[in-house]
C-alpha cells in the first residue's frame, strides 16, 4: 500500500493543483507538444498537461503519443493510469527509475516535481545512477548532493532544442554548495532561466521552501530572472509581472537575487572597500566529536558524584550555543555556567587515569558507550580527540545572526560550535575587536547571503561558508581601533538586554561612517528581507519535500 509514510521515505509529496496547472500552461506552447512528467506520482502534472493540450486544440481525447510519464513505484503508476483514463487521457506511464529512462527520447515540454531525498538516505545504486547521469552531461555532482540535483540534469537531457523545462525544486538550489554545479549547468544549457519564489509555504505537509524553475531554449544565459509571489493561488498574476534580472559572479550563490539589485550592488561596493573574508583572519574548524555527549560532558555535580579529580576533566564550552550571547566567554562566565549546572567539563583523563576515572571508564563499557562508532574507532575509546583551542568561538546554527565570541576562558569546543584560530599578526587585535566589529549591517547581511536557511528557520553556515563571511578588514579595524574599544562596555550592555539592533547601530556609526545614510538603510532593509523570509519558514521543518 502506498501510505503517507512510504511516500515520505522516497521523498514523495504531491503537488498543489495551482502549481501543476501553472507549470503545464507555461511549458506547453502547442497542441502538438509531446510532454513528459518524470517521477509522475499520481500524475498531477500529466493531468494538467492533458487539460492544457485539450484547451489548445479542443480535442475530446489526448493520446499516449503526447503524454508520457515515468514512475518508479508501481502502485502510484497504476493509480496514475486510472486517474488519467478517467479524465479522458490515454497517457503512457512507464514503471521505471527515471535514471534508467532511454536517453534518446526527446520531449517538447518536461514538467514535474523531482523527489527530494537528502544524501544521507540517497545511497547505493540510486546515487550512483544519479551521479553518472549528471556526469554524462558534464556536471560533476558532489557526494553530498540530494536526489533532485541529478534529476534536473537528466531531465534537461530529454528536452528538445527549443523545449521548455518546468520543475518544482527545493530552494536550496539557490544556496547550497553542492548545487553550484547545477546552477552553472542551467545557465550554460538554457537560453533563459527564470525562478518563481514564494513568500509562504506551498506544501502543507512540509516546511521545505520551494522554487519553480522555468528554463527554455539553448545556447546559454548571462543571467537568471526572478519573480517573488505570495503563494500558489497568486501564480495567475505572474505572467503580468516584471521579472528582476540577476547576473551572478563566478561561483556565487543565487540568494542575492532575493534582495533589491541596487542594495546588493551597494553591499558589494562597501564590502570591497572596508571588508575582507573571515578566512583571511584565520582558520575556521568544527569542534571535537565525543561519540556520546551524555557520557563525556559533565556537570560539577557529576564530577563530585563519581569522585573524579581535576586531572580527569578539562574545561569546555558546554554543548550548544545558547550561552554565546555576549562578546567574550570569560573564565568568570564559564565558572557561572558550571555553578548553574551546565555540562562545562569534559571527561578527559591523562595517560594514567585515577581510580575514579577507571571506574567511570568501566561503567561506560558496561553501558556500551565504547561500542559507539566514534568511540570504537579510536584508542583508547575514552580519549576524545580535542581540536586546537580556539581564539574565537563562532556559532553556526543561529536564529538571528552568527556570533563571534572571544575565548578568554581558554575552553575547548565540541562540534556544536566552530572555533576560529587567528593568524599570526592578527591574533591580539582580532581577539579583542573582531567580535565587536562583526556587529555591523554588512556582516549581518553577508551572513544571510553566504549561509543557508535550515529547518525551523535557522541560519546555518558550513565551515567553507563561514570562511566567506564578510568582516571588517584589519586595516579598517586599526583605523577606528580607539572608537571600537570605547564602545565595548556599551555593546556588552546592549547584548545583555537583547538589543542587537542598538549594538549594530553603534558599530555602524563607527565602521560605516562614510557610507551614505540611504545606502545604509538599503543594506539593513536587504538583510531584513532575507532574515524575515528565513524565519517565516516556521519551526520543526522536515528533511523531505514533495515529489
């Protein structure tokens, strides 16, 4: 039986009728067009395509020579055939993996909604076929690619020279690193690439944001075009609307297309003048992986309970990042976390563990902690491989903004947070002032551009993305060093009160004093657009989308 849980397992949620109709009407231009819906599910796009062909020629029947579907799941294929037959469409639905579909078959219009299965579940033969299909078109996808990426490239292979491709895709097309090759392919393959983005969720079952891809012709495009609309019901007004062109720089994400073109130009100009990438300041890296935080991270009460000595533990920033609210994690602040019951200690005995530590190790073995993968592949299993002690902490999963925090507590980090080790010649001033200087409108906007929206409206940055975060340059910080030091107490107070806006305005007044007020307002408005759009995605998002 094709239950909802089975559909979710293969990334299958069926498309609202308004979207199916819009994409079919756009893609099908002639009553003689031959149409394909790959991964057709229950044929929502084939039904819309049949109606479109019927409207163009007023024929009572649409034959299987024009309507084609591919569906890997036999029950869905049978249901699709029945629905099409009842609607008067004699379509041809093939039960097959789309990546096995004959490369020689070409179509005038391809419409659909590829399955979205993240790389963790997308493995084995299915992944191999996807990567090979993309590589056949000159697109080398990374091992982190989700199922939809190869699907897009394979679909384009079946399109006639003047054909149209209309697909529902996850909005991560705009931002994730593995989609860079797909973005490049689209601009290289098609003469015109357009994206429709929604302000509200259009799939009720999931919180994944989607975009509509409209691609046509051949020969390559210098830019892509964007239109933002409210929801699926408002699609009828899209064809009457103005589209915004965006020409991405080499390797650049497509996220900036969501903000005003003039604001993005200002962002680029100001960043080039006063800013440099965080990677210029130092190295960003992930914290240590314990294999079992519940066992290895300890409270002060845990240490007393098990009779552990000071030599058996080491100071850490507690798991998570809620405590990263200010500019500095001081030793006094760390001790307060410990007094308040935080897991601010890591079980980390020396070469000769104390008697209490040996008892704790035996208890871990009895509880099968030693069998966890990260534990059993290291020797001894109870020695967590620490990373280099960071100069700065950097939060990488954020509701509002990434936080740079100075590590004066000399605490180690776990993998819930990044560390930043500053370059020689930058370490002293960077530890003192980079967290202060990063509280500015350009860095806040840059975070939304280099990062990506995640489940629950979070902003996530991978280490390579964090390296691209625009922060004030060393020369610029030096030029206003006295003023930045003077406002540190004021900023600390703003942050304790949760008033980030006041803190940013104070730093902007120093770092961006030469930027016109109108440009500064545009930068803040652009950040707000991306911030509000991300937060509107809701809470507790799922990892799978429609198909």
